């Protein structure tokens, strides 16, 4: 997964919660026309009719159950996984699938044995068009502009949703409400285990339009470190912003090509508790750019750059921070929580002594930290408009296979591929992915539809123990931000506003601007549409 | 093959003159000419159709510059908004910054990049050893085949904050020179990158033109006592002049297309004030932010400025008696000179 400093910021829309969703649902309108007041009770009823019924199903009990929306953690792999889809769900049809991948693009058929194994397991012929997640925004904007050219099944990242996404969804994709709403989901046993909160994020324009790739409440960026290197120097965890600066200074040795921290802005805004987008102050909506926390986080980040403790390539945003971290060019590495497992799996055999650990989250002044609950999906998949009901049903059957939870045969097939080709079993019976799997998989059949997010890399028990400790601590500080879960499409002429502030942040870190320019930058943002944006969101809040 | 203003058809075969056929005649009607050259017209038709289909029909899409355009509603479904997109552009400081940056980069590259392939070609052409010339030629035009991502990565590895140069500075206890993140020297950096990548490739056309110069002209000049510099000045450069002017005009037409990939890859490193150009402005506003109408308006302005540059440069070329990218109507001075030479 990518490590966007603030995933919410890169979105053109936010996900509705029950009430907000209802506004769009009952009005049946696009965001630009969604200002019509609606009776909340009536609207809530309308939304509840859209969501698939939830049927609990846990083949295995977790070692750490979900708290405050965090992912449950499973420490042992079941010896006899449960079969939930006894027969291959497909009818041998051909489908095109477009899916973003975070690392390199996998090989295509016939070289890709994972693809052929999945096609066989699903009894379908998928032509997979995988592309790099970094290109997602531009890719979607151009792809969706030509609805007849969209593939049969398209996975769209929430961060990459293009402007006017509500219009795009209407023009390009099928409404899945008649197939999944209420009890209609029940033939799809695994889809029914996905939580209602997650399904809410699949509703666009008052219709259930997509399938989810669920996200846990805390997948935010955390601060990882090279424990092997810190232990050698006898250095410990920071408990405040001042501690972090001191630690980064201690670790920095440019002559040895070693810097304390990489891409610091990806973590400092969490340390200072910067809100994802809006917060309420005296009944008034205040944007993150206008908050004291934002200014303090910026100032602190500037001090890190000025102290020379940040890897120089972080400024030009070239190269891969993860590569620099594994190569010990930067020792502290802010990244999304899922990046921890991915990095461990990818480099466990190639970097001797590599020990990646995470610091407990801390507030800048040593006080109680605050983290904002992330939107319930990070990707949604859509079925092309005009697809026949038969093919839609076939695709939903396939999605049901992909959504099988941890502890099932189907989960094992999707995430570990074929035995001996894509994974081997270790002494404790846990599957260990092979190098071939890493190359061929890349999440291609995971992202179109997945179960509620589990943490289950049972071949890495030490990692799971550390993760449980981290989640136990962090889960107590998670709160829902304003407009949580509400799916609001911002008018097209206001979508580019963030870019000028992102450009300002970069100028600030590169010393091309100073903190004294912040006030002018905010005024410019407000004048260019920030105030209009506040009014726009204000209408949703009133409703 | 060119048509002059009176409609007579001039077919120019091969390089020059002896086979020139003039199908003009005072008594001939246009229809007679068409019948006479019917086969040639037929041969041109497919190419003409391609040009119309792929070059002129898409131009109609510029209508979105006058609409509040949404690709999901299409041109027919999107409302017209007059010149509102142009007004928004005019009041957008980012657009003016982008325009100024584009013109600055175009001007600097015209002055500092354009002559480099000519000089390289002259130097290589003066080498006697064919092997050395071939090796040098291969080395200089190899970077042309690298993508911009590779070029920027190479520059980053050498000149970046953690690159070879910075580490060399640090090993001597000096503060590293920030080459890749310095907005003040960005113009020099992008020009250096273009020179490294494309100067060798640009030299190929000039080498071909140099090969076409009749060696007897050098011999005659040498007999007349001209030294190497004199021969270059009086024989080589005049022979290259039409090619230089033609390429210069063509480059002017593309001059506002200053390297989208190259700049977007370095935009964050040096900041938007230095690296935003019209193409990146259009990309961010149109593709990423969905303001297709405003982005199309910016693209239209860019196209008009480019057209003016080409037409203007071509006029200047004609004033100096050069053919430019098309012949002037009637019997141009250039033709008169060529006819006189043939006689």
C-alpha cells in the first residue's frame, strides 16, 4: 500500500456515515445538487434498505479481537481451513479486470502461474490489467472519461477517485443494489460477513454501486525504526517531538550516508494530532489548514529539515523511502501500518539482521495522542455499466469467493496461491510465501473484494506479538473525525485547492518559503475556494 | 511538392533542379491540371484523410474551452459558459506563472540548446578517423533513448542531496551544493538535462546535411587559399543555413512544449514557482482536478502562441530569402536565386 501522508486529503470525496449517506440516498442526487434538505429519519430508513444483511461468521477466533475498529490479529493458522465455496463460482466466462498494485506490475499470462491458478479456482478467464498505484489518479481520470472503454471490473482507490466521481459512477458502472441489498446478499455467504459500516462506503448517489476492499480504523502512518541499529547504539523510543528530534540527530551521519528520518511530514501531522480535514470549533467548521495543530506540525517539520536529519531525497520525493530504510540510509521510517508486514515479508531473507519495529504513538508534548479513524474502505470495485444480469451474478459469485475470511480454503488460495509454487508450510504449519508469489501476486485478486481486514501473517509470530502490543495501546486513542464515513463529492472547481497547499508545504520544507508565509498561503486558499468549501460542507453538517 | 499562390503545381524531385517539372501554363485551366496530376492527387488522398481525421477533427474538441465541460455529460450535454474559462485563467496567478516559466525555459533552451547539435556536428564532421567519429556519435546520441525517468534518476544519483557529488563534497568537509532542489538554478539544470539527452540525436540531421555538401566546393576554396575557419564560414555554414532555419522554425512551434515529463518529475523538488509550465498546469487542472474547460482554454492559448511564433519566424525567414517551412507564393527570391544558379 502507498504511504500517503494523509489519505483523506488526496480524496475528491469523503464517505458518508449513516445520516449523511441518507441525504444522498433519499435525494438520489449528485453531490452538486445534494443541498436539498431531507428528513433524516426517512433518509436513514432509505439507507438501511440499501445495505446487505450482516451475518457473522468467524471460522477462527482471533488472538486479539478488534477494538475501536482495529484489525483482529490471528496468531495461528488453522490446520484444516473451512471450505465456504465448494464449487468454483464462475461459469468459464472471460472478464477484464483493472487493478492498481503498490509494487511492480506482475507478469501476465501465461507466465503468471498465480493468475492461471486463480482462473482455475474461479472457473473464469480473467485478463488482468495491473498498473502502479502511483499512477492511479491520472489513470482513472482518463479511463472513466470514456465509459465504453472501462473494463468489466474496475478497482478504484479512494485516494485516486477523480473529480466529478459521482457523475463517473453513474455513467460507467452498474447498480448492485438489486443483487446485494438486504437479504439479497444471503446466497453470497462471505459477502454477508462484511460489516454494514464497510458497505456504507460502497454507496454512491443513493445506490449500492461497488464492492469493498475494507480497511481497519487504524491503518494510519506509524513511525517505524531499525531496531537492530538503535539497539547497537543503546537508543530508545521517543516520547515527545523534542525526543524525536534528538533521536534523529543522534542517528544522522551524512558522511556514512545515513540520515535520522525519511519523509517526516507523513508522521509529524499525527504526532501533532492534525485533523484529516475538518474540525468543529465553537460550532464553526475549521479546516485543517486553519488549525493551530497544522501550523505547529509544519513548524516542527521545518525544524527537522533545518537540522539536517532528513534524508535529502525526501525533499525531492525521488526514490523509494522503503528502499532507503531497508538499506539503512534512513533509520526512522513513517509508513502506513500495513507497510510493516509487507516490508518484513519482502526483505526478511534479503537483508541479514534486519529488524523493523514500530514506536508506540506519542503526542508532541508527551501527552495523550489522538488518531482519526480512517474511512472504512481504501478501494472499491465497480462492474461495468451494461453488463448482463447473468454476468453480474457470476462476478458477484467470484467476489464472494475473494471475500472469504481468514481460516478458509478460499482465503488461503487468494493470499498464498498454490502449495509449493507460491507458498510452503513452515514447522508450525503456517504458509510462507515464496519469492515467485511476491512477484506474481501483488494483491491483484485481493483488491477487487476482500473480507473485513485481518492481521494474520502467522509465519511472523514476533511481528504479530509486537502488532498486538501496538494496537492495544493505540486503539484507545482512536476517534471518529467530523463527517466520518460520509461520501461527499466536492464540486469540480474546488477539487484543486489542496494542491496549492501541498505545493506550499513542499516550498516550506525546501526553505523556499518561511513560516511567516503561512498566513498568506491560508488566505489565498480561503479566497481561492476554501471558504466556499466550508459553506459546502456546512450544508451537509446542517443536514 | 508545393503549390504556389496562382495554383500552379511545383513538383520538386530529389534534391535539386535538373528534374524539376513545372506543370504551369497560361492557357491551362485548373481542371486540366487536376486531370494531369490526377494520379498524384489520388496518392495524396489517404495521407490527407489521416491528417484531417487525426489532426484537424480533434481540434473541434477545443469547443470545451467555452463550456463547463464534464466528460460524463459529453460536449452536447455540457453547458456553454462563454469566455468564463478564459476569465478564470486571466485571474489565476498560477497560470501566469506557468506561462512565464514556459517562455523562459523555451527561450533559454533556444539559445543554449539549439546551437549545441550544430557545434557537435561540425566538430564530429571535422574528425578524420571514421571509427572515432562513429564511437563519439553513438555515445552522444545514446541518452536520447533513455526515458525521462531514467535521466532524472541518473541526475539525482549524481547531483542529488545524497548523490555522488554531494558525498564528495561531504568527504572534504564542505557543504554540498544543492543542484537538484535549487529553484534559482533550475533553468540551467533542465537545459543541461536536455543537452545531455538530446544534443547527440539533434546532431544527426546536421551531419546528414554536412554529408550532402559537394567536396569540390572545399577543394575550390582551399585552392583559393581559404583556411579551415574560412572554409567553415563560407562553405559549411551557408550549406547548413536552410536546414538550421527550418529546424529553428519547427522548434519554435514546439517551443512551448518544454518537456512535460521532465518537469513534472522535478516539480516537487524545486517547487511549483520554478517548475510549473503550461503543460503541467493543464495536467493538474484538467486531468487531475476535472476543470477540463479551463485546462482546454489554457491549451488553446498555448496553441495560438505557438502558431504566432511559427508564422512570425517563417516571415522572418522569408525576409532573409530562406524558404522556411513553406515557399512564398509566386516566383520567390529563393527560386530566382536557384534558377540563376542552375543557369
